[in-house]
C-alpha cells in the first residue's frame, strides 16, 4: 500500500522513471520502498539520475548550484534528482538514506523561485514528489522530476558568466561552443516540427467536413511540454469534463454561451477523443482532445440569411471572433483537467472554396452588412499563430483572445475588434 505522500502526489498514476529502469520495474506509482531498494542495490547515478544528500536551500551558493543541476539534466533530455540519499564518492552509487528534516511548502516555493529566476529560458513542468515510509506523513526523501524540453540549450549564471551545463554520465560539465551550436540547431528544428504538427492537427480536425458551399474556421494548439506518455490515455470522464465546460460557458464571450453544437458523446480516435454533432445532423462544430494535451476545434461559418451574404465565401465577424475565444478556453480547460504545465503553441485558419473570402461586419449606421467594396478580399488566409500559457490570469488570456481576433479581422480589412461578442475586460 502506498504512503500518504504517494497518494497525495501520484494517486492512481502509473509512471516510468530512471529509477524504474534501474530497478527493472514496470510503470508504477513512485513509493519510498523503491528508494530503499535503490540503496540496497547500490544503484549508480547516470545522465538522468542524481543522488543528493541534502536539499539545496541553505548553502550560500545553493541557488546557483540548484539551477545548474536542473539545467544540466534538462539539457540532457530530462531525468530526476533524489534529495535525501547520500552517494558513494568513489562509485556514485546510492549509499544510504539521509532523511530530510526541513521539507515544506515554503521550501518548495523557494526552490522553484531559484529555478525560474536563474535559468533561461525557464524550465516548465518541474515537479517535487515527497516520499516517506508507509504510515508516516513526513517526507524522508524528495524526488524532483525534470522534464525534457524543446527549448534547449538552457543557460545559468556561473561565476559572472552565462553557461550551459549538461550531464556527462553521472557528472555535470559545461557545453562547448560546438555543443551549444548543435543544441540551437535542434531547437530550431523542433520549432519547425511543432509548426508542422500544428498544421497536421488543423488538417485532422477538418477531416470529413464538407468543403463545398461553406467556410470553415479551425484552430489547434499543442503544449510546448506535451503531457507525458506515462500519464496514460485521456479518460472518457476527463474528456467529458473538458467538453462540458467548453459547451456551457466561455469566460471571454459577452452575452453568448459556449460552443453548444458539439456533443458530450465523444468518440475515441487514435490517441484522442473527437466530439461532433450526433449522426444524421449537419456537421457544424468539432472539438478534439489528444492524449498529449493537444486540442483542436473547427466550426462552419454560421449560415446567415441576410441579403448579400454568401455562405460559400463570407464569414461573419462573430464567427471570426468566437474562434480564438473557443480555442483559448479549450486550452485552459484541458490544461487544468489533464494537468498540463506550461505554454501552448496555437494556430488558427479560415478555409473556404477557391476565389477569396470576406469577413463581413454589421454596419450599424446603415443597418446592414458592410459592403464587400469596403473590405479586403482574403485570397490566401495567413495562419494566425502565437504562444499562450495553459493556465494563469483570465484577464491576460482575454487580451490574447482579442489580439488573435484582431489578427484574423485585420486580414479582412477590419481595423478593430468590436464589443458585441467578446468582452473588453474581466
């Protein structure tokens, strides 16, 4: 039976870590007995496993050393640091458990502060896991899980110089100029791959939709630090939580409900859940939730009956403004429910029949739709892309929604986001 610390941090979560690999274990919740087994088996340090006798929160150089340890491991693909285990100086093997005396929430907050202030670019997704013997509430050891990153190399300040550390087996060394050059090359390639992945996500959500006689608006978002594979598949219950919130409410919309035309009855797909209208109805809206935390939405332009509105080539400004509101709300809801940490990369597109698109607004002075001659025809819509936190202040998220909406509207010759559909402030 897992201790109270295990249940608090990793309840029912199957994981696979460097410790599992070293002990030859299948994915399972981390527990204190794994630490004692590592000591008994004299498990040695490696590029992704590091033993530390004490917490790095008291020595004068503790902040810099802590930041260096994290940056070194993330620059080498991620791993884990275990505090409260002494190592053999000759073999780097786990020697004995040295129970921690001062672990607390304030200590955790202070250490995270060191990491976020001293490492550039910041490392997202750091997770402390306190473990203790069964039946005890006090942590004897603390495991720091360090994720892989698409933003390598990560730099720290070392002796008044900015350096990029990395792991070399059980040791920490500093990257050479050639190493840094290669790391940047890989970072830029990862960014290109991310952009391709976003395009693929947009294409996937539009699969099966009719491209004749209507304009589709689609958006996709992918977490910079994807939900790890060891977290397992997204459950139907969690998918319904995300979809339900998307359907009934949206904090960015003014006097409008959420994305009502999707369904709670999501269907499983390849490592995802896909929600659309029930069978037999005209498909209007789609939402997808992927196992890695990625999300996507697509909506067909609303079929207005107004004179002069061509549903095959016109998009109402309302739909153009609702698209960023829906995808940003979906991002934030999925990040909370699925425990995704960090930023999301976002892409939004408008797609319709060949011949050009118009974004139509309502001219209140003339009490009719704005004439096409006063707008700009969109011959090739430029995808709107950006970066947005998966969590955080809702007012800042609204600012991002309005910025994305403006990027869409500007392509149709519209100068500003109105106040009819999106809130101006929260």
